[in-house]
């Protein structure tokens, strides 16, 4: 059984037991989350597609940790103009473990 959920402006295909990284959510480690924006639920025999979301479908998850991705370097320069600009960015994320798909 799998589902497609929407969170943080992105879509994720999840199964029970999966551990995924989503955009940062304001929850503490070990806290339970319910994703109610479920776009699709599929099991062995049937496929349930929402318009845009599946009614009554919920994906339950637990927060494993909060963290930051690897640093991305942003380097701008203009040739022959002595202009150089170097910046770094680390995008925060929340790692969640999918516990149960209801729907």
C-alpha cells in the first residue's frame, strides 16, 4: 500500500515504514504528525485518486529529527569588473517516519 502526500509545496510517494525528508515543519522530535493532504491512495486491488484530495485519507507519521541539508555555494561574479560574491545556504528539513496510511 502506498500514498502520495503533499507538504511544503512538494509531493512525496510514501509507504508504511518509509523515512523521508520534507520541508521544515515546526514539530519536536518524537512528535506525531498527520498529513491530511493525500492526493492518492493505492493498495493491491484498487486505486483511489482525489479531486484534489482523497476524502477521509490520512497519513500518520512521527518526527525523527530536524536538520539542515549540505551547504550549497552561490558564487556570482562579473568578468573584468572586480565583482565577486560568495554565499552559502543550508536548507532546513524535517525527517519523518511514515507509521500508518489510513484511507
